[in-house]
C-alpha cells in the first residue's frame, strides 16, 4: 500500500504507518514509509522519564530509516486527571527530546483547554527555530540540572530541564563559539 501511495504522490508527502503498541517497527526497512506512528504500551510507564527512555529506544532502533511520531500515549488520560497542563507539557517535551514528533491522543480544539493547546504551539515554535532535524538524543552529555539532551555534537545542542534549575549544562562539548538562547517552556 505504501508503495502505491508513493508512486501516486506528486508532492512527496510523509507516509506513516501505525501499529499496536511497542517501539519496534514492523516495517522498518520499507523504503516507502517515512514515519513510525508510535503507540505506547505497558513498557512505557507513566512518567516523563519513562516515556523519554522508551522513545529514545525507538529512536535508536530506527537507525535513521524513518522518523518517529508519538501518536498514542496511553497514559495521557491518567496524567490529565493527576495534574493536567504541567504533565502534558513535560511528557510532550520528553518525547520531543527523544527525537520524536508528538501528538496528544484525545486532544481536540473544542474540548482542550486553550493553555494546553498553547503549550503545544510553544513546543512547535521552539523546535522549528532550531536545527533539531540534524540532532540525535545524547543524554550522556547532560550535566547538573539537565534532564535530556538533543545534539549534533560540536555543532548544536538542546539541553532541557523541567525543574526550576539555575544549573543547566552540558559535558564534553567540543571547543568552539556557541550562541546560547534561554527558553522558558
């Protein structure tokens, strides 16, 4: 089916495939599929750190053959009742910092609070202002209060912390001149 779509598509649209839960993509070597639409399962847990680690595993398994979209995270309902906006925001950033695009299952324009939609827009605008598409998860470079790192080592880095920390940093940076921008998500 993906090959038929590819042959008929004059605009080179992204072709995605979705399967039931797990981070191992059944069609990893299909040259016609550009994106794995992830669906969480019991392995993902319900914390930002657990979903981040699970999504980093999916990113590593991709080996650059396709991109990721966290399309269905089963714990969104639970997180919503446990704290709402902050939990959504932290989970979305945890997925993005693992190299995945994010969607929120069940979020729509009519019933979603405007501030949660704005948080999604903030995430989008931030990543579109970077060269994230050339980066990979590099949490081994985190230092001090940094939780997650996306990087193209020696070129560009994104360091993230959900905590109000005065000490966010990176280790093992290559010598050079870097422009630093602080962003309060």
